[in-house]
C-alpha cells in the first residue's frame, strides 16, 4: 500500500480538491483507495457528502482512543473507495495530547495495523504545520504539495521543504516529494511565469501533470461528488487521470536502514511476517523482560535480546488476534512502553501499554 499525504500550509491552494479527485482517479483505474480526512474543517468529508453525524468514529477517535481501529472509522463512498471522516473536535487534539508520548505518530500506529487491503491511502492534511500535519507526514511515504499560481504559495513551498528536511534529520523519516501545479490558468502570462520559476527552482520534484482552474470543482464539491461523477468535464477528468497515472509510475522511495526497526522506534510493537516485534531502547540496562496478558502477568516474563551494535532490546512473539496489555521489566523495574502511545489504566492506577493485533 502506498500512503500519500497532500499538504500545504497555505489555504485555498486546492489541497482537498486534489485529495478527493486523485483518490477518485485511482478508483477509475480499478484501485482500492482509502481517504483519511485530517482537516478539522472536514472539507474532504463534506466534498463526498459525508457528514460528521454519519460517522460512528472519525479521525479524531483514531488519534485519541487506543481501541479504535481504522476499520472502525471507515465509511464506504463507492465500491472501491472508503473514507475516514473528520470532525471539528479534531482541532482540540493538539491540546488533548500535549505532553503525551509518541503523539506525532498516532496515525502511523493505526495505519500500520490496518488489516484491510488498499492500493492507496491518501491523507488530506490541514492548512498548517502542526501536530495533525506531522501525523500525516509520519504516516506517509510520499507527499504531494499542490501549488496554486501565487507568490505566497511559491514562498510557502520552501518552508514546507524545510519542514520535510527537519523530519528526515530528527526522525530519520524520508518521504518522496511531488510538487503539483494546481488551479492554473494556462493562458495568462503570470501563471506561465510562476510555472517557469517552479521549473527552475524545483524541477527535480515538479510533476509533469498540471491541474487547471475550473469552477466545476466547486460545483462538484457542492454536490458532494468527485469530478468523475460530473458531465461535460472530460478535460478535467483527463488531467486527474494523467496525474494518477504519473503517480502510479513513480517509485515510492522510503529510505531506511531497517523499516521494521524504524516503525517500532516510532510507535512500539509492529506486526511483521514472523509475528509481533517488540523493541526497547535501553542501552545501559542489564536485563529486559516483557510481561503481560500473554504471560498471565508472570514476574519472570519473556527475555529480550540486546543488539550490541545499537543497545536495542528486541523479541518477536507469536500472538493471536486480540487486545493485549503489557509492560517491560527493566533491571527489575516495571515500566510501560515509552514509545507506544496506546495505554490503559490498570487496577493500581498505573498505565499499561496496549497492543491490538
């Protein structure tokens, strides 16, 4: 599954229009697509005629409730097209998760446990660079930045690229970047000058596909449908089909030393082919064990082995589907998993880490 975040800190650049219609274009090619609305304004949801009250759970619940899975929050738009709707309460997430561990990787944590088979997962991000956008970036291996023909949009692109560089240096997460010229009037000299500037400064990541300006996108949003459900818009459909084909032909480059280790470093246990990989960064520890419901909370626990190269402790366990509470025992001291954001209170008022397989 390829995961693509559509981001731009500037509003009005057509970010949601691109998210909806790129997803719909992939569906036209026979792909199965999940669109995740991470914008508290819920424009992607509204643009597909999905109201907050229609959803049992939203992207807000994915971030704050450890027991809510992606499949619990999906709503079917079409036979091969699902969406996780947003809600205005999502705007309170940054305050609610303030000081919480691994708060930037909560969406990644849920996506990594996704059991449904999708070809593409597209994330519509809010028009800012905050906690929600960082969740969208960490969950993605690719980023599309729609740039409308304006001075502020072009200037904002450099700031976004600096954010992506920070993400790579601080969290070792590198994404494949695509810059998309969007909402453009090709006949105007100003637009042609903007495109020339983008080609000069960002030609290596600039997409060949271009999306034209049209009031029909607003009409489609008002009707709550993608552009592919409209009549008399063949040119607009061709542009998004061309964009989907170009993305399909590009190779996603997620450069990591070890993808499984990276996933666990960010959010704790990760399901791999051999089972569930547990991972603790404790280079000075002498012994590390794991215990939980799968050991009947044995005080002996299951030992982790230390990798002497990086001081990391690892163990892979075979676990059936279900929910498991667990803790680590480090040199005799019981602790919760410091990088797993999913926790529940135990009978002693302490936090146990929660794993949902």
